[in-house]
């Protein structure tokens, strides 16, 4: 293997330089998808890639592919990617580290005059965050056939603005149809967004898969009545039902410790008045587990818990499963290539399962895929305080570089790839 190394200062400088697009007073980033700040960072990325001779393709979902040619351009590209959009109060690293490290890999190959066999591509996916246009991972989702174009184009934000109009507005509705783009493989470097690497004191997480997720919307209906004049035994208190359900949903994950998690993060009480017994409560549930069978079991336990509590309190309940993302196992062969690269670089590491959704989850349906995690301070993410160490970012980018070089060398002998 040639002894190539990325330029850690240059990589860090690009993270700081591009943070100005959407920078917030608290030094975070507000760069929601298809906004002016999103256009600015996309333009910057396109210019930086064309400066080193890459060809740019933009598909009709705005996904952007920067391609560095190889010796045999009939081969599908080895892809590196992530996202440049952020939460409204996001940090400088979530997604950004993956795309800019990809750019740094291209720059390193360019400086060294290293020509790979297959082309190398860096991808910026549209709307990973899903904060302005829900659901998340829409660009990669259409790419992988999870969502239709029609579904994505008709999404609208809270002001009623349509996804496809906003995409045209920032000039990133490309001509190529999203999905008509074969990849040899896909690798995504990302901050962990959790505390595991920090607690274990490891620098690299080799991500073997992502856990399954189920989202629900629950409506509990009771009866609004006077807080002073309605005796306790005659009440239909929807809020009391909700409180007991939250406790039950929390216990449900504890019953499947240590891997299960459950969260009720959004609650709306009606009429939300201090002297009225709550007549209706709407709340969300987020259940996650790496094993789809256990997640399925948690699904039926959820129904048992909430219907049991509703019956006890004489309430009605409706539960709607509004999103399901099955657990994903990444490509075993590619995981081993990453492991060899990490061990070759003598970096401390452990295997890890992703707790969050990522573009890699959807891309894994159409190409051999793997992810690499680096720590973020105290596991804090989706927060302006999000922090990653320059040395950790550099280590992650070097893992990317060495992994794709090995993948590319194997590519010369396609029979070797299972
Ligand atoms: Zn992300």
C-alpha cells in the first residue's frame, strides 16, 4: 500500500471555512435543506471539487456526485458520502465530516497524482436531516427506491413550500433521474452522536449495522370536564392515561435491556387548561432495537401496554405506526476492509451499532455499504455545542483513504470480491 496520508490541517480548515454558511450566534450551524445557506455550501463544494478536476453530476433530487476519474471509468465508482444539511440548531460535524473528509481524500489523491482503477465519487445527499421536510434521508431514500419521486417532490415544509419548488429555487434540481447511478460500494464517515466510543476510550467505531426504528403517533381520548366538580372516580383523564403509558413505554425498553430504547418526545394536551380535566392527549413514540425480531415484539408489547392502561381508566386510544425502518447489517466484506485499514493505521477501535438513521442505511439496499464513526464530545449532537477533535476527524479521514485504496486494489480482481 502506498503511504498516503490526508492533510489534517487542510481538512480542519474546510470544516471551519464552510461553517460560515448558516453559522449561528452560538457558533453552531442552521443550514436546513434547500435554504440559501444550503445552496451556498453546495456551490462551495462543487467549486472545490471542480478545482481538482472532478466532474459533477446533480440528480433530480439534488443529490450531488463529484467524480474523480480512474484508469477504467467503465467500472462503477467507489463512493464516499454524507450530508451538508443540518438541524435548525445543528453543529459543525454531523454529516459535514463525512462529505468534507471525502473531499480531503480526493485532494490527497490529486496531490499525489494517484490514479485509482475505478473512479472515486464523493456524494452530498439532499435532506438527510428531515427537519424542514420530514421524513429524514429522503435523497438517499429515493436513490435506493425506498421513496418515490412523487412522494419526495410533494413534501412541504411548515410554511407550505413544496420540496421540488425549493429544490429548483436553489438551482439543484439536476437532469439525471435519481437512482440511475450504479455504485461499486459506499462508505460514510460520521460522528457517533452517542457516548459509547468516549466511554470505551476508542477512536474509531467500525459500524456493523444500524438498529431498527419504529415511530408511532398515539391519541388518547377521555372527556373534558370541570376540575373542581368532577369526582375522581367519574373522570376520564386522558393526561393521566398518557402519564401511565409513558411509564409503561419506558419500562418496555428496560425489559429488553441493554439494547432497546424507547422515547416519548412530543406531547400535546387538549385543551391544556389548568382547571379542565384533559380530554385528549397526542404523543409520539420512538422504539429502537438492533434485532428486528425483538423490535417486532416491542411493537406488540406497546399495543398491550397502552390498550391495557386505556381500559383501566375508561379511555379510548388510537395508535398509528407512522414510520418503520428495519435494522440493517452492513456488508461483511467491506467491514473487514475497514477493519484491516484501521489496524494497519494502529488506531484504537471497536465494533459498534448505529443508534441513528443515516444515508448509509438506505444506500445499503443498493450497494455494499459500511460506516465509520469517530467520537463527539460527551456524545452530544443535533446541538450547536457539538464538538469533535481535529485528531479524531483526521484519523477518520485516513481510515476512509486507506479503505477506498484497498477496495480499489481488490477491484482489479473482481473475482476476489464476494
Ligand atoms: Zn448525520
